[in-house]
């Protein structure tokens, strides 16, 4: 079942879009099944859960941290995490840099931008993110590499709202690249809205329930 769902989702994605299979709350057996079907990237939103799964599963899985990250937990994932999607402050980037230095590896990160109407979603405002790039904050942190942006659209039925939020983030992404920031990854789209996200320029989708079933 997992394999069939993966194949079907992948067949709808353009070549340049990376699929991150969001495995949060799901057992390692599910991840193993997806991995054996050729899926390499998995997303988790909790540090402890990711760490435990990492220990139990093949070492060549790429682990993506997609949820809110507390500074005191960075040390647990710094040695192995592939990409942190949820950097929302300089304080957090600084800690990732510190732990990257300790682990002797450069850690790839995305800046999470708050694009939804809901108050509860994490991320920098456009204004904060703009200033973050303008001030070239990341130049102080050589053990991090800011590779792009992540955003979550509002959880609403109205597709036009979702589409315009994704379109806004893509526009911001393009404007940063016009200014020479060389961003490669635009992480947007989940199970219910990844098709819209891809149409609006996403290069990385984070799909959970459409692969592994409802949580
Ligand atoms: C859980 C989660 C997803 C996947 O959600 P689905 O609706 O299961 O596809 C994607 N991104 C983030 C940040 C998440 O927390």
C-alpha cells in the first residue's frame, strides 16, 4: 500500500521536485517499506523521535527536520540531519552553527517563513526574513548553509487562498535570488496542497498522510 501510494505521488511530480515522506508518528516498519521502495528522504517533526528512528534504520536515509526546533535539542540531530526546514531565528541558526562545528559538518538549513493567516504557525514574517538576508546574518555561521525557504499555507478549503500564499513565497524566493542569494530549495506543499504548491514553483514537497495514512 505504501509503495503504491509513493509510486502514484511520484508519477505526478516533475523531475526537479524532491519528495520528503513525512513519517512522524509512524512506526519504523513503514519507513523501511518506503525506503525499500526507493524513497530516500524522510521528514520528522520531533527531535527525539527522529533520533530514535535514525538509530534503528539504514544509515543512508536522509533525515529532514520539519517541525519547530528548540535550541537545546539541536545537539541531538547535528551529527546526522540532512536538512533543517524550520529555522525561524538567528538564535537557532547560531546554535546549529555551534553544533555543526562540534560535529565537524556544515548543516543545510531553510528559513521558515510564516505565510499563513493562522497565528499558530511558526516562522519569520516576510519583513524579518527580508532583513535576515539583507544583513547576511548567515555569513557569521560557517557551519550552516542556508539553502532556501520553507512555508506552510493556511489550513483552509479555499484553494485560491492557498495558491496565493504559495505564490507570494515563490515571489519572495525569486526576489532573493535576483539579489544574488543563490537559493536552491523552496519547500512548500503537504498532502492536501502539494499539487498547488508544485504549480506555484515548489522544489520540495513534504507529504505524510497521503503516503502513510491518516495520523
Ligand atoms: C506533518 C507535516 C507535514 C505533512 O503533513 P501531511 O498533511 O500528513 O502531508 C508537512 N510539513 C510539516 C511542517 C508538518 O508538520
